[in-house]
C-alpha cells in the first residue's frame, strides 16, 4: 500500500504581512513576548512583554497571546526594497536594551543567578498570524539544544507539532492550544515539570 503523502501548510507569498510572538515556560515561570518583524524577528520595543509564575490559567495565556499579537509590528518593506540600515540599527539598540532588562527581571524574580540561566532550560513556542489573509494563529512547538537555542521542526518531521486556532476563539481555547504546543516541545533544554499547570 502506498503511503499517503504528508500535507504541509502553504506558506503565504513574500511580503504578506504578519504578526508574531513567542511563549517560553520553565518549571518556575511563563513569558509571552511580542515581536517586531524586520526581515527577522526582534524583541518588541513597545509591544507586550509579560511574565508570571508557571501556574497560570489557560484564560490568562490566551488573553496575553491576543494582546502580544495585537501589539506586534511589521516593518518589512515591499519585496526588493532594502530595509533602511540606520532605522534597523536604532531599532536593534532599543530592542536589545528592553530584552536584556526583561530577562534580568525574570532572573531576579524567579531565583536564577543570571538571565542566561533563566532562558537556558525552557520550552519555546513560535506563534505567527498572517492577519490580512486568515483568522487562524499558527503555533509551532520547538526543539531545543543544550545551549538553550530553539528551532522549529523540519517540515518532514513536524506532524503533530503545529497547531492552529482562530484569533477570535475564546481566551481559554487559545490558551489550551498553547499548552498543547508546549507539551510537544523536545530537546535537552525541555522543562521536566508536568505538562499542564
């Protein structure tokens, strides 16, 4: 019997505007961080960046995912037009400053000796929303390395690790979808606590 071909999600054409954020969770905390898109993704200078103890409700997660996406900003110029170098450099300086201050606070509040240790062993979910063409949010579980870096699974290995939920779904539905994605994260940096709070 022939194997059924795998179904891969269609990628929108270049230049399609999107919003993005990320979720991180360890045995101590959960964070939800809005991102700016300038070709790559950067810690937002103005968008939502929030942390809490791990045992939050799905409703809390869903409400903050919605706000993180709403405050995410897309700055990519049309295809073929270069990003203004001076604007990008100025953005990166402010983004890095806010990112490091945020993780210093997380380390201090949740009992880590440094921000590097605070982000080393965590589950990470990538979240995107092509808001001009669809209502669904796409969430991808990640694979972590021993150094704490995270990457999405290759297309031929991501079955069961990509989740979709409507942006207009309830906070509880969005939050529960995030928890499902967190449960599928793998790697030596994975949190070892129970999957659901």
